[in-house]
């Protein structure tokens, strides 16, 4: 029961060596409200197809790890009628044994994508090192250090300690490539002011770097960071004020652990009057496009 089950189009694409892009499901179940979450899931899959790759949204459905979901399964994750666990590395055994429904985080999606033979994964922003004295570190970071999947994102979420997150990635040997940027993106903001060592200005260049990293026998993930589209980017000072307010409210309400990020992101939508949600949707769509383009180039490198 614990073996992966593939949607027919994903199985066929992988068998034929055609490009496939993994998509997470946490954004569907825990990131956005109904019915916007279902519309986004369909939109992201459509964008991946439009740019030459096959989408594979990843989740656990009634205890079955699935790579590629049906329209009905996407709706089950989105409509709020079925309890859905938030799945990271530690949660697979529990979810499978309980025959539960589970939405995969960045870490869990990477694990399943790698098991499936999918090299590229598109998401919004990764987790990282949280603000504060305690070293609260997202499971996304150690997964990036040990699972060879290229993760296309808009950097780490703005609510995190970005300098320490970037330092953690450097220490554990995770390449961070700026896509058409020389600075680490900050999710809602195009740049954090943190300089990057590597830059790629095209899908071809990014694919060459990813291929060379793994071709040398290195087994970490590769982070491809894409700035939020300029027209959807937020004012940096306003974002910091909104984050400070949300953090204060979380502290006052004694919210901690895995509940912190969903609370902060939800409050930011409210505090910003929906501006963070619009930026989030725009960067998710852009990342799906870039991921598909890179997946196509990686596939071409194998066949060429």
C-alpha cells in the first residue's frame, strides 16, 4: 500500500523520458481558502502543460502516496470536507497506516518526487530558519541538503530569518541559483539584499548548472530562486511592518511550532488587505512556468 501510485499521464511521461514537474499540495489544503485553492491547483497544472511538461501534483489519498491527482482528488484536498494532514518527512508512516489524507509540504513533496524519478518541483517559498533566539528550523532545509530535486521557488517566506536561512543552505552544501537575479528573493519582495554566488539567466543555463551538480555525484537538492513578478511585488517597508504586527499577535496568542507559519501567512493576508495573497498567487504561477521550462531543458540534455 505504501508504494507510489501514478496518474496515467505522469507514468507515461516518466516512462518516455518526457519532462515532468512536481507540485505540492499543502498550498491547496492549508495555504489558500476554498474555492481559490482549487482554482489555483488547476491553473498551476495548466501552466505546466502549456510550457511543455506534465504536472504531477503530489499528496496522500486515503493512505496511498499518489503522484498526479484526479480532479476529484484535488477537490477532496481543497473543499475542507475531508480532514487533511500536513505531511513532512516524519509523517508518512502515520498517514499511510491510518489511511489518512495528507497534503505534502516542500520536504515531503521532494521525497516523493525523488522516489518517482521527478527532477523538478515548483512551489511558492521554502521554509527556513525562523526569527528569534531559538533555532527553529523548517524540515525543508535538511531535505534540501539530502534529496536531489531542483526546487523552483521565490526564495524563503518573508516571515523567516533570511540571512540565517541562506547561511544554513551554504553550510549544508545546497546550491542557490538566482534566476535572472543576483540577490536572494524574499517571497513578496523581489530582493532581500543578500547576494548570491550563482545566477542563471535562462532555463538552459539553470538546467546546465543543475545537471552538472548531480553529474558530479552530489546528492543535495538545488534551489532555483525566482523573484516575484514586478507588477505583483509589495513595498518592502510595508511588508516588514505587517510581519511585525503578525509576529506580535502570534506571540500574544502563544502560537508556536508548525501552527506558526499558517497563522502568520493568514494574518498577513488580512492585514495587507489581500495584497500578500495576490503576490503569492502571482509568484506561484510564475514558478510553475519557470519549473516547466527548466524540466524541458533537463529532458533535452538527457536525449541530446
